[in-house]
């Protein structure tokens, strides 16, 4: 056991102090985003929205994410990552606290659009900062540490959120979300000020290639949209499935979602270090991650016992643990040929587009076809993404041989 613990700690060695501070800021920020996993339930039960209405709210969530990611990437290339992160975090806190005032469909669509627009400007800036604070050989593990912080916060968030809903109210979630974002802003300003932070790998391309001429990137981009559509079902459609089909309470749903974050906290860093040292390419690992995520849906239709929910969550978690860090590392590597902010923005936009179509399409299919048919369709969609990632493998291989 002592050796296992020692080996686990070794997987964190070599990461810069700035990366650790960025991870702590992200942890505080993500621990507060406990509204999101309960959003579909909040809208249907507290505001009496229909499932169709919830689908459209989620599309506005995605539209705000697209706009925010694009604006964040542009601003990062112009004014720098630190300023963008600080502005985004602070005003996200204000926006979350104001969102509880939205009570009808149109107000909530506008409110969620503004929240995600402001919040997702943070992502491309954070990834550019992360790249600058990481040695080239540590970039994948640095991304993994950030994801570890995100998921540690996310594992605590839903569980705490379930308790707040049970013993206080849904409104308490909005206040906690807002306050934690503002606390994250304060910490960022103190520990990661540009004058204090040590840049390790600042990339300046004198004659950057246009991202639009990078054909392999756009195959990857479409595959990531598909991965996002598949993955995001766990945060809109799946909570309704847990509640309506398996009759779980909000607290049980929060604990099941928290299991996802706990698994990532325990397993992801050792798993990524092991895979980095393996012979497998980033492209193959992304493909395998998407395969496991798609498999997590099909098993729900094969078995009816409630324990399969844990198995499905386990498969999805392993899939995302592999796909996210290596997809991010893939983009960081390719970003060295163009503008970093632009590359990281479009990487974020891939998942923002998935927010536009993924939540809405999943909820509309559930409303029209039921859960079983929806899970079959989502699995089929993931197979298309797997095919695209196979094509990407061939394209990258040809690039290396030319």
C-alpha cells in the first residue's frame, strides 16, 4: 500500500508551481458549479418547464458557450490570458447570482446564454496559460491535473448541491455558485499575477498558419463535437433517466455524479502517466475513450437492474479520462503552428456546439421516442465519431511520413 501511494505521488512530480495554483483556482471555481447537473430537474420541477422547453434552454446554454469561447480566444490573443481569466471569473459569479431571478422561459434562455458566454471565455485563456506554465513533456499531465481539480470540485459539487436542495432550496445553489466564482477571482489575482508567474514555454509564432488550412484539425473538431454530444447526455438527459426510470432522489443522483469525479481523482493521473509511456498514439487513445463512452449507453438497455447505472458511469468515466487529456494535448501540440488562443478557442467551441445540439436533441428524442431508443441512437452517433478518429489517425500518420 505504501509503494502504491508513493507511485501515485510520483505521477504529480515535475509540474510547475503555477500549474498547481491554476488547478486550485479551477477547483474552487468548479466546486461551485453545482447548479448545472440539477438544471434539467430544477427547470421541470421548480419552474414547471416542459422537457421540450428544457431542450431549448440547453441550446441557449450552448450558444452562449460558443460565443464565450470565441470571444475568450480572441481576447486572449489580444490582451493576454490572465486578464481574460480574471474578468470571466468575477462576472460569472455575478451572473450566477442574478440567474435565480429568471422565472419564465424567455428570461431563463437569455440568462443562461449570458452566464455561459461570460463563463466560457475562461476556457481558452486557461488552456493558453496552462501551456505557457508547463514544460513540453509535462503538458498532458498538466491538463490532467486541471481535470483532476475540475472533477474533484465536480464530485463534491453535486453531492453538496443535493444536500442544499434537500435542506435549503434550489436558490441556495445560485448563491454558492456566485460566491465561489468570486473567491476564485481573488485567489487568481493573488497567486497568478503575471509579474509573479514564471512562464516556461511561451510560444510565439512569427508567421502563424491559418487554422482553417489545417485539415486534420477539422476532422478532429467534428469528432470532438460528436464526443461532446455523447458525453453531455450525462448532464441533462441522464439525470432525468435516473429520476424517472430508476426513481433516484436528487441526493442519490448527486452521489452518482460525484462517483464520476471521485474515480477521476483516484485513477486519472496514474492512468494518463501509464498511457503516456505506452506505444499508443493520442489519436488512438481518443478513439478508445469515445468507444467506452458510447458503450456506457448501450449497457443501460441490456440490463434493467439499477446497479448497471454504476457500471455505465464507470465506463463513461474511463472514456472521458482517456479522451479529454489526450484531445487537449493534441490541440496544444498543433497550436504551435498558429495562434494559440485561436486553436484553444475552437477546441472549446467544439464542445460548445455539442452543448447547442447535444442537450436539446437528447431531450427531444426522449420526449418523442423514449429513453431506450435515445440510448441506441446516441451509441450510433458515437460510432460515427470513432470512424472520424480512425481517419484522423491515418492523416496524422501521413503527416509524419511526409
